[in-house]
C-alpha cells in the first residue's frame, strides 16, 4: 500500500448526475484505499470462504451469496463443500443430489448452472478453472460480478466487483443520484469501482468495500460514526445520507392464488418434477396451479391435476394455506388432500413423476413453498 499521508480528508465538489467516467484525485484514492483496508483487516468477519485462494470454494461461496444473506449461506456452504469438496466431485454428482443440498436456499438456477459449469470444465479443460475474465465469464451462470469476484479474490486479477453493497457505498461516498436499481446503473458504478480499485490487492479491496456495505454502510441505518471513510464521504460531509442510494419505486408485487393437491393412492403420494430449464427447474413438487377467475380453489385443484397428470381425483380435505414470496411475485397456496379415483399418469408440463411413501420424501428436492406444508404431512394417519 502507499505510505499513509498526514492529510485525513480531501476537499470535494458536489458530484455530477449520471457521470459515466471518473478521474479520482490520486490523494483521495489513496486515502480511501488505506482507510478502508485498515478497517477491513481489523473488523472483517471470519467466514469459511475468507482467507483462502481456492477458486472452486470462492466460486461456490460467491454463487450462494448472490441475493442471499451471509448468515443463511454459511451452513449451506459448509454442507455443500462437505458433499462436493472438489470441482470433480461436483461434476460427477447427480443433479438431484445437487438440488437437494441447495434446497431452501432459493434461486435454483444458480445450482443448476454451477453444476453445468463444473461438468464443462472437467470435460474440456481437465478441471482447471480459467483465470481469464472472458473464459470464466463464458461459463454457465457466470456474469460480470461472479467473474470479477472469483478472479480478483482467487487469482489477484484487477477486476472491480459491483453488487448492491458496492453501489450503496459508492452512491454515498460520491453523492451519485443514479438509481441503483435502474438497468443502466452498472454502466455508471462499474467504471467508478474500477477507478477506485486498489490494484495491488484487488481481491482484498473488493471484499473490503462489500464488507463495509454489509456491516457499516447499511441500507436503513448506516453507522457513519464507525465508518473509516466518513471524512471522505460526500453524503456524510454534506449531511445527505438519507438521500442515498437513490432507488426507483418498485411496482406493486403481484400475488397469485395457487391450488395444490396431495394425491394419495395406496398410501403413496404423487410428486412431479419440473422442467429443468424453467422456474424452479428440476425440483419436485405436488401437482397444482393457478386458480382461475370465478373458480374455487377446490375445483382448480381437481382441474390442474387432471391437466398436468391425466388423473381424476376427489378432494377429501383441506390441509392448509401457505404464503410464499419469490423475487417478482407472491403466492397464496391452498393445499388439499386428494383421493385417487382413476386414470394412468400422462404428464403435461412436468418431465417426471414418482409415487412415494412419506418416509421417502427427504430424498427429493422441493421448492420452498412446498417445504412449508410438507412438515404437516406426518400428521395424516393414512400416510
């Protein structure tokens, strides 16, 4: 690092709206880097993917951390790495086992793409994880953030990361009124992050900025008194903290009414597997679907099961109503016990089915919405 300077703050002018290229004064850049890295070395959290250079483990952690809190990720990370300690182990794993170990973490495309990428690398590059940005980014599920994070942390490559934490820190540090949730935001924040990056330790610096956003420069109540950049922060020195980051108002999240059936035949339950390429791809679920206008949930359950599986069923009782939120929509799901009446399974939509005993259910990966009522099934004496 550059030797510490006596100067503790840098005069600044109010930042320009929608600036897309940046030239940060050298003295300011050095102070930001020094203060931030000093703080990070003293205060960063001890996490199982920290202080390592194994690109595979760093990659797994960064994939899991996308849109998921650290406290949620830690046990999943440890369990996943215990099952698949190497890239080769992951590549050779059954897709269903990969999804089962991801069950409850959400955003299942992350797991499917990570598995596909592992298989590609084992097949075509003898398991070597590429250290070139273009090569790594070409892998399934790898975007700018994942590529920048893994290459900077594991290989020391000078690529700046931009995630929600980084955008929030930069918004306040430079008084940027670019909406962080606008599609064009990356085009503003990426060049700024690159201009600010400490190229002598890009991995450490990237982690430091993200850690600052996670622990100090938080969304609602930032702890500015503990911030190592408080004397350099535009929003703090101009008393404008509450103005940043700027966000566009979100549209109202739609909510869909869903009806789902627990079809019972000879004390076994019918489960179906979703198309691997769609939403919640590859997961197993109990059949059902949207309740149409002027349709009761009970009638929708019977209709959806007939359409999806070809079976005729009779609703015997109501189990529960559960609520579940996805990224862009919510659902309210009515769940019914259904007795099998007639027919052979003929799938329309799902790609596979199984008749299982309740004791076998832990061998299959289910969406979070199904998990919320599966725990109630052992109360049914018929199962």
